[in-house]
C-alpha cells in the first residue's frame, strides 16, 4: 500500500463540488418558492381589492348599506369578510414560512453531510499516512 494524497484530494473536491451543486439547487428552489408565495399573496390582495366594492354594492342594493344606514346584518357580514381575509392572509404567510423552513433545513442537512464526509476523508487520510509511516519504519 502506498499513500497517495491525490486520491484524498480528488474525493475532497468531489465532495465540495457535490455540496456546491446541491446547495445551489436548493437555493434556487427556495427563491422560486418565495416568488410563487409572493405572487399568491399579491393575487389574493388583488382579488380582495376587487371584492370589496362588490361587497358593499350587494348590501347597498338591499338597503342594508349606504349613507345613514346602520345595518347589523351588514356589520356582521363585514366582520366575517374581514376575519376570513385575515385568516387567508395568515395561511398564505404560514405556507410561505413553512416552505422556507424546509429549504433552510435542507441546506443545513447538506452542510452537515458535507462536513461529515470531509471529516471522514481527513480521518481516512490520517490513517493512510500513519500506515505509510509504519511501513516506512519497517523497511
């Protein structure tokens, strides 16, 4: 057995390259997910903005909303509309945050696997160096 440091260096570079590639893919996927989430939020806000005038007109046609009109039915419906909008906003935010936490965890796992593999390579190299030294002493 002859100690060959280039073999360990090739493994290190392969480990670095694999980590860099997977980390880049994870980061790109994270960015795309953030963009999708932001678009979903913007779409919801746009839809909500379009619904608000229609909401008032619907109750206004029935005489339950307008100048000088104080309708408990309208106020209750408005409260429910607002609560639903707030709930949906919160859900969208939680969905985005959860997805981002998943990408963060994947990144941490990738880094941990990279570090473990690098440590294993270093340990194997140290063992090979020691074995080579012992063989050289015996010669």
